[in-house]
C-alpha cells in the first residue's frame, strides 16, 4: 500500500462527488470513518482531480449516468457496511 502525505490527498465528504470522481476514472484510495457519523472518501490529489472537482461544481462534468449510479451504489453499500 502506498502511503500518502496529507498534502497529497483530497478528502471528500460528499458521496455524489466521490461517485463522480470515481466515474471520471479517479481512484478511490481509502475511506476515513474515524468519526462514526461521517465518512470521508480519500483521493490522491492532482491537477486533473482538481479540474474534475471544479467541473462537477460548475455543472460542466459529463459522465456516463449508468457508471455514475453504479459507483453511487457501491459507495452507499460501503458506507452502510461501516455502521
């Protein structure tokens, strides 16, 4: 397992954003569930990741809806399995 420095990661709390990042081919590195009321999805930071996040929030991210829904379902299953 590759260990990442804090400045090399992006922690995402929004499940839909995490699903969008996965659909846009960004690898989910880990989950952080230290706080049992919240789960953070950990991604390796890059310029491409930041651009994808910006496009998501501005409504300019085009994704395959089927893959997006699949990734949403996978993340929800993981979150509920942690509780």
